[in-house]
C-alpha cells in the first residue's frame, strides 16, 4: 500500500512540475513562443505588411516606437518606417486574437549574416489615452522555445518574410483588445536585449500571415505527450501490482 501511495505521489508531483514548466492549465500573462518556424511569403516589403518595428544599426540594434495617444515616438535604433498598428488595421488584414503572429525579417548580408535575437516585447495599448494595457513577452531562455541565437535570413533581403513568433493571450485579453478598433500594438527591444551581431542591414518586425512551414509541436502539445507518458507509466505500475 505504501509503495502504491509513493507511486501516486510521484505521478502527481511530476504532472504538476510539467504543467508549471509548460503553462498547461494555469493562468499566465500573454507570452510569445518561437519554435523555429519560418514564413514563406514573398512581397513582404514596406507598404505590403503591417510593420511594427524596423531596426537599423551595425553591431547591435535595439529600439521601440511607443504610442503616446497622439503619435508614434521612435526610440533607440528604430527607423522611420516603424509604427504602431491599430486593431482596425489588423482586422482589415484578416488578423484577430486567434492568428496573431509576429514575423522577424532579417536582411543581413555578407559572409556572417547570422544575428542573435534575445527577449523582446509586443505591447498592447488602449485607445483612450495611449497607455500601455498589457505586454506579451518573448523570453529567449524559456523552456520549450527553440534557440533564437545565430538566426540567418530566410530568403535574402527585406520583403522575403522570415522567422515566426507566435503570440498567446491569457484569458480574454485578446478578445478584449480586438473589441476596440482604435487600440494599438507595437514592438519593443530593450537595450539590454539588443539584437546582436548585426552588420548594418535592417531587421523588421511585422504582423504576419499564417502561411508558415517547419511546424513543430508547441509546448502545450509537448505537455500532453509527457502527461500521456506519465499516465502510461502509472497504469503499468498499477497493473503489475494487481
């Protein structure tokens, strides 16, 4: 009996640890994941996409374009093509809380075109006064994310799509945000998390299409697989003891 109790305790504890690591079944803030997916679309240059941040500097790049209720305010290495986007613009392009993606287009050239992408934030603003409502954070060290170090351009040059980062909302955040057409969204890269190893060409964050490839299991799917394996182990042990 004691052995059976120990097995149950181990199974429950393992399940809780997996859920905590993967965020399965627990409330959490909006967040961003990266699983090595890339977008295939061409013709994604300026004027054809809803870009939120364009960074351009040799060595490293950081910057943001916050919305102050009246205008976009470029900071750091943000180029003048950077801008926040409204819900009306997002909805007009076919985006909602279910399919909102951020695509990072890299246009580095030369013999060493790879760059190191660290943490960044997609910030959601209210329409009333331009104040920040909530953030979705990409944590490059988070469990389940693919490495975003040494990323290389997907295609060559601006307008050839790029690397896909998926936004996940907590609770009704996404629904509430898209309920107001004058709400805004923008992208931040802090100086302490600057994109590294840039050689002078621009990097562009934009709201992307769902036409992606190289799909791999997301953390929730991985969590289900792990829980399934634990359940199989549990039933096997019980079966042997009966």
